C-alpha cells in the first residue's frame, strides 16, 4: 500500500517549521505504512511499535521546538497554541500507555491512527497557519 | 427561520472552512431528498451541552468516506474500517468544535462531547427541532442533521 502524506500545500512559509512538519509527516507515514500493510497483526506489530515510538517522540520534540519559536517571535496566541499542543500530547501519550497496558489491540491502534492523521493535518493547515499569518504580517523579521 | 440560523449557519460555515483547508474541496448545499442513497453510511453523532443542547449527526456515505480518506492519506481502500471511520469522526469533531466557536460569537456558550461513531444504513429521525442539510463536495454527498434547542 502506497501512502503519501506530505503535500506542498501544508507548507506555512516558515522554513524551520515547514522542515519539522515534513519530518513529522514522514514519521507518521512510516507508522501508517507499518500499520496498514497487508499481513498478520502479530507479524506487523514489532514495526508498528517501533514506528509508533519514533513518531510519538517527534511529536513532543516538534511541539517543544515550535513553542520555543513562538516565544522567540512574541507570538500573541502562544498560550492558546501551547494548550492545544499539551492536550494532543496527552492524548498521544495516554493512547500509547493504554496500548501497552491492553496488549496492542489492532482495532484501537487503527482508530488512534485515523484521529492522529486528521488532527495533524487540521493543526497544520488551520492552527499553525495563524502563526504564519502573524509572521507574514510583520510580527517578526 | 431566524431560529434556524443558529442551527445551520455555524455548522455550514465550519464544514465549508474545514473541507477547504483540509481537503481543498468546496461545499455546496443540495436540495434535500430525505436520504443520502442506499449506501452504507458512517454516522457520527456529536452531542452539544450548554446554552444549546442536542446533537449534530454527520452522515458520510461509504463512497464519500473513502474519497476523503484517499484525499488525506493517499491510501486507496474499499472498506469502512476503524482507521477510516475514526478519521471521519475526528473531522466531524473539528467541524463541531469550529461551529461551537462560532456559536459563542452569537452568545451561545456550548461544549461538545466525544464523537459516537456507527456504521449502517439508518437515517437520523427528523422532528420539529431538527434541521437537515444535504451537502455536496468533490468527495461526494454528506448529510448534517442538526437537532438543537435552547437549554
């Protein structure tokens, strides 16, 4: 199954953030590729776990870096944006914890993946785009 | 009619914005014929609580659902599995969240509950408090059944 997540339209015009978004989407793509390929669940599971951790670590790293950038530019919606990141990070961490506790059930991980992808795309094209508009309006050089 | 505006406008506008930003698709309203066809539907119910109470039910026929999944993930699939239905659940959640933000601008403070997702052929029951919108995009048709009343 071919999965292509990244689209040029997701670029928000801030090179460092665009680079990290591309990296994040690449990691989500690796997770989805492992999850959605044909085959027995038990055989797919080691790769699913590995790519899940790889992706989840980058969610935390990217959000932290983006928040640092927002502080640096004095982004007025920083607190609100940080809260959105916090809530989603909690969701990702809780899901990962629940998967471990409940024995990595395929149904639950497929559901998580659907939410993850829709959330991330909306976050980039709607919430992060607001930050970009602030930068382009001259909020930062 | 004015009474219906708080029911339809925020949801229509939110759907239009979310489809445009996430999917690059335009939404238009069709004349409702009371059904979205004989296809299996992904039905997502999101309850609202606060100054307004009730729920919005989003119905995405199978073909629309699979087109949306393909557009967002690049994945061709022919089944309504958990990945596809939960992705649609999150999109409905985003639309409802944006509609609630618009409602707060109309002085109705509300919160939404987590989406309840089912797959089947049943249609939402229409009553005097509900409004139905049949919407069309490049992904296909979808229906929004909005049943809200002032608390």
